[in-house]
């Protein structure tokens, strides 16, 4: 129950971001700044919490190798989404929404795995990672629903899809917890590192790239480093 409650925090952040996309119009510059802020937070999660914890392993080279494996995992996710899009080429209207839903769902599933795995090691670490993901998932939810809105998807369908994003993160958290609670510590730490590698790849290849596709702002580096600093403050003063 604790793991599911923790996973519900970023799930709620993602849904609230989707609600904001329904209620407010946000400029491309504002969305770009939000994505840079989220990217900074995710990088801080990886650099300040996931990898330092993973490197406590008795054989640190194993989680380091797993971190590289996270990049391969990201490639696999991209290929899976590309396969889905290819299968739906005959219906461009259906392909777009399904690709968006698949991409966000896979990202949230990996977030859930991270939270479930971290909670096995230390519930306080699980809480800290869940809390850190909330401001990162807000712009993700906003961008997903805003894109669905531009694609002409009906509001009812958009809301149902936004609610559906709750399922993969809760499922990932449950799998991460039950699959690893009796596992050797080296395996648990390696899964954390693998998740860190995947998240780093998502930030560089997806979030930053998407942010630069729209109108940009000179303040983007400030928001990127500000996001990192924000999570650092949470890590120091909340995580202890």
C-alpha cells in the first residue's frame, strides 16, 4: 500500500498537468521552460539519488554497466513505439494518439519500477524519488494532453487517456516492489542504475529535443539548472 501511495504522487502530477492543458492555454515558450525545469529535476534524481545509491554495491561495475543498459532499454522503447506507429500507418488519426499514449505510459511505467525498487531498499528513498517526479510529470501530462487536443481528439477521450496514465505507473511500482523485495541487493541496485540510464536518455533525447522544437527562451538554461537545484533542496532538507 505504501508503494502504491508513493506511485500515486507522480501519477497525480501527470493528471493535473493534463487538466491544466484542458483549462489553460500555455505558450510554446512557457512549455519549453517547463520541459527544461522537468529535465533538470530528472537529472538531479539520477545524479543525486539513484546513482549514488546504486554505486554502494559491493561490485560497483555491475550497476555502472546496468546504467549503460538503461540507454539500450530506451532504444528498445523507441523501437517499440515506432513499431506501433508503423502498424497504424493506414490510420494516421489513430496512430498519433496511440503513439503519444504508448510513449507516456512506458515512461511512467519506468518511473513506477524506480519507485517500487527504491522503496525495497529504503522507504524514505522511495518517497523522495516519488516527490521529485511530481514536478517532472506535470509538464509531461500537460504536453501529452495538449498534443491530443491539437490532434482533434474528443475531450472525453482525452480525459480518459489522462486517467489511464495512472495504470502503468502503479503497475510498474507493484512489479518493482514484488519482484525485487527478496532479490539480492546487487540486482536491486542494478535495476535502479538501469532506470537511471533510461531516464537520462529520455531527458536528452526526448524532453530537451521536444523543448527546442518550439519557440525557445534565453532563460532555458536557468530553468534547467533551477530544476536540478530544486530537487537538490528537496533531497537535502526533506530526504535528510
